[in-house]
C-alpha cells in the first residue's frame, strides 16, 4: 500500500491539498467488540465517515 507522500508524482493536486491541510484525514473511529451493534447502527444511519475499527480496545472514550 502506498503512503500519502509517495502519491505526489501521480496526484500532485491531491498531494498538495493534503500537505496544505485543505483535505484532512481523520483517525478511524474505534468501537469495542461489545459495541459491535452500535457500530453497525452508526454505519446504517450514515453517522460515520471514513474507517471504523472494531476490536478489543482499552480506551472507549471515542464512542459514547
């Protein structure tokens, strides 16, 4: 998988936008395994953007 920096030659406008902060990539939202149903409901209701991480996590403050 290519990193953001290696795309500069192929997509200079995208690379510049990322570098200048015009486009921002947020951290994935994390759900503990016990919150799998909540994660599914959020996906169905389109309350999420980007990636979701479902797994055993020690800090569940990302999800109310």
